[in-house]
C-alpha cells in the first residue's frame, strides 16, 4: 500500500488528484469546526460534556459519528453528508417502484445525470428538514437532554438563520463529495465520512488511555486489531464464477474464445446497510423528542418504549432491531444494485455463458442462487461487526469499550473506504504504467 502511494505521488496527474482530494478533505474538516451564527457555544460545550458522560452518551456518539463531531456542536457542516446519502438511497429505491426512474436507469449516462440532479434536489429538502429538527431540539433544550436552550435567543430570525446556514453547509459538503469523485481519487462521500471518523480517533484513544487501566486499554486495542484483520479478510473475499465467451467473427477479426470470471464479493453491499440502519435507529428518538411534552418527558407508551428499548444502544431491543435492519438493507440494496437477469442477458448478448448452464434464465437463476448464499454470510458479517460493541456495552454496563471511533461500525467504514481508495489508486497506476503486451 505504501509503495502504491509513493508511486502515485511520483506521477504528475495522480499527484494533482491526490492533493486536490486532500485539500477538499481539509476544507471539510475546517468547516466542521466553524460555529453557526446564533449558537451559545459556552453553554453548548458545557451541555455536550454532560450529555456524553450520561447514560445517553452512546446514542449521541452514534449520531455524532458520521459528521465527525460537527452535529452536536451545531457547526456550519453539522448536517454533514447524511442527507445526500439518504437521498441517493431513496432515488435508487425509486428505480424499483417507479417506471420513470427505471427508464432513466436504462438510458445510461444521460439518465444517470437526471437522477443525480433529482438526488441533489432531494438532498436540499432533507437537509432543511433535518436542520429544522436539530434547531428545534436545540431551542427546546432536548438536543443534549439538559433542558436548557443552547441558542443565543429564541427568535424566529435566529432559528431561520441557523437552518439556512446548516442547509448551505450540507449543499457544500455534497459539492465537495462530487468534486472528489469526479476530479480526485476515490468515492467522495465515503472519503468525507472516513475523514470525520479518523479525526476523532486520536482524542478517543487518549480518552480510553486516561480513563481505563492499562489492561483494558490493551484489550480494546487488541479487539480493534482483530476487527481490522477480520474486515480486511472478508472484504477481500469473493466468489469467482467462470465465464466463457464463444468465438465469433466480426469482419476479418475473431473475437471471443476466452475464459474469464465474474467476481461476486462476500460483502456485496459494502457499508451502505450499516450507515442506513444507523440513521434509521435514531429516527424514533428524534420523533419522540420533537413531539413529547418538555414538562412531562416520560408521558405516553410510545415514549416509554423508545426510551427503554431503542434509546439505549446496549439494550437487547436496540441490538435486535439494529441487527435485523442491517440484514434487511443488505438484501434490499444488493437486489437493486445487482440484477441476475440483467447480468445474464448481458453475457448472452456478447456470447458469454457459464459452463453447465444455458444462457438466459437458467444462468440468471444460478447467479441468484449463488448471490443469495454469499449474501447470507455477508449480511451476518455486517450485522455482527456492527453490534459487537453494543453487546460488550450491555455486558459491561456502559464501559469504555463503546468509544465509537473504535466501534465495529467505524472500523468497518474506515477499512472498507481505505481498501477501496487504495485499489482505485493502484488501478490508475496500472493504466499509466502499462507497457503493452508486445514489450
């Protein structure tokens, strides 16, 4: 990996792409620290320290994870990249239920451009809703559970100003991500999440070292190392299905007659199911905080169920629901991204076939069978990695093992994004350094 990075910096074009990517990541981290106008920061920091040390601290850590600590500080980039990720998933889901989006998907580059534009519009709408909800909770003193407003004043103008600033920040983060994807190296959205998580690792590591014994610190570091090894091993795993192409003549040239393979990754869904499930787990708590009576926070059976089972990441109810959501979204996302029938038709069109299976529907059925078996293991792997720290939290009754940058979700995202980025760098190096078959 280090040799690939050194070689990349020696190449002029790749060096420009890497520096461009690093520059946008730095700008993103700077924006995550710039305060929004109208926020009482001394009061906010005091309430934040109290909230993170309370029983609900793990939930706040989960919410704060994907924004790199910016959300609970109500900074300019407090909303972060989550509205864009949610909008992207919604638009992809619409390709299954709405024929118009299904047609756009089949149109190729022009259809993809229209879907991207719709994703941007939906991102702005979701950013407005999310920022309005966060500001309303901050104004009512329920964002951090201290009962005190963290805004300078409760005027409508101040609240609208913060909402506009946060929405503009979300739009700029979306732009940063698209610029990295188009002109930089790697997937822009994933790299921004990676940067937010990585920025919190040193501080959380020092926190564990100061608040825990040397044995517990060594145990946490050892567990993190084992998780990293397991994630790397499984992320690299794939099932290679052999594919043969029949010989065919095009003019005076003969094509085909080769044997290749179709790679199916063990974790075909990536980290999207974990990210989406994590976001959904916070929605019941957010709704409860918005609709409950501030003078009687425990009123209503819905509030009691949410606070008892879903609000606590260490509870059995939270772990079961979170695990089930990850498995559901793993199957659902892969069913959208990989269509066995479409793959079989593409192979048939170019004269390809899987030995032992007829082209067309028998090939699609075989691909679906293999994919479902792989996906079962892949979804269980995602769920176990994600809920493992929550199980330790339940066993340890709120111990230090649930520091989120060292939790399964964060490690999974960081390792997956890192592997994907290094692979893209190596692929671009191979394209530039390929000398040809005759040399």
